[in-house]
């Protein structure tokens, strides 16, 4: 557990992004028993790989064509391309 005093949401987001950047760069798993939450969305495609993420996208579209299950949720499918984080070789 890491404790840190933050004075703003932006400070927390920068702190959180630094941790996730380091995890992805090292090739470590992005999740553990808590799973991956919405804040992990920008890193998910970079963590699992483009082809693998394409499978996730295709399965979501196939099983949920109306996007009613977890819209804008933890899969990061709603993250704009310019906000995605690819920090290791894909």
C-alpha cells in the first residue's frame, strides 16, 4: 500500500499515471485481485497488445451491439486514441 497526500484531482491523476506507466514499461500485469478499473482504460490496449485488444473490441461488439453493457466502462473502448498509453513495444 502506498499513502500519499494529494491536494488536487490533477495531482492524483499524474501520480496514478506515473505508477501505471512504470508497470506497463516493465511488462508487469496491470491488475491483481481488484481487477482493472476505468482509470486503467488508457493503458489496457498497450498492456494486452493491439491484436488482443481487437479481439476484446470484436467480442464486445458481437455480444453487445447496442453498447448497453458497461458503456464507457473498464475496457477503455471509449478512450480517445490520443489519450491511449503505449509504453512498451507492441
